[in-house]
C-alpha cells in the first residue's frame, strides 16, 4: 500500500491537530479500524473516514483511494470521545 498527500496540508495538519499524515498512515497498517463512507463529502470523489489506533492514540483519518494501491490522506486528527465510542462499539460487534 502506498500513501500520498499534499505536503503543505500535512504541515498545517500537524500544527493544528498534532498528528502528521506520516503518523496517521500507521492506521492503515493495522487490521482493526472502523471505516465509514463520507457521503456528504463525496461529490467529486469517494471519501472515507477511518477511526482506529496508532502508536500514540486513537485517530480519525479522512482519505480517498486513488487506485487499488494508493491511499491519499486528506486530514487527520485525534478522535473525539464520541468517535472513540463508535470505535469501541465497532470492536464489540466483531
């Protein structure tokens, strides 16, 4: 799997949310993350929201798939309590 992103957006994301896209990409190497189709933001391209663990905590990552091998990260931040609860509910249903 390959990852891509806009470097300026990555720098701004790290400054604003404390997590880089490099670090957020760890999420996709794990097996257990919640994936949600983001219908509201999928007019131009299919976008997805993923919630799951990385080394430093639980993150929410917005991404799109460029092809079968490439994930383009759009944004990343630490998951809220509500999102963490959704993730825990997802784990309970596995």
